[in-house]
C-alpha cells in the first residue's frame, strides 16, 4: 500500500526546516491558552525568555485558547522570522519577541 497521502499530510511537522519554538505545551485550563511544560535549552523560546509554566495567551495579535491555536498559528506563518507572543507568568502578562533562525534546507537523498 502506498503511504504517500499520509506523508504529505504531516509535511509541516516532519521537515527539518519547519518553524520550531522549542517548547512543549499542553492546554491550559478553561481555554486559557497553552501552558509551557518544558523549554528546550538554546531554542528560540529559551532565548526569548519563555519559562516552564508560562501560559501563552496570544500570538502575533491572535488569541491563543489552546495548543491547537498555537500550532495553527505557527503553521500559517511558516515564513515568519519573528513571532510576538503574550504569556502570563504568575498572573502578570508579559510580551516576548521570538526570533526564528532562517531555515536551512537539508535533505537525506
């Protein structure tokens, strides 16, 4: 059986040059955003100052109610080199500018 359809559907998430913030997130309670469980050391999010337990509530001016909002925001802005996130830390809203390193084209051929 051909697996082609399956491969194409996940294209954005399997490529090395996808946009990666470097955070592991879960849905915050009551559609309150995306809660950070882990920040990858040296990642774009780490350099921007995001921390574990921060709750991302907005991205590039769009409200983030859950993990899916965040994911689609990243996918839709694949070409962006900068993301502006709003996140709550200890009930204080903070703003973060995340700079995405330019993707490097790579392939195993």
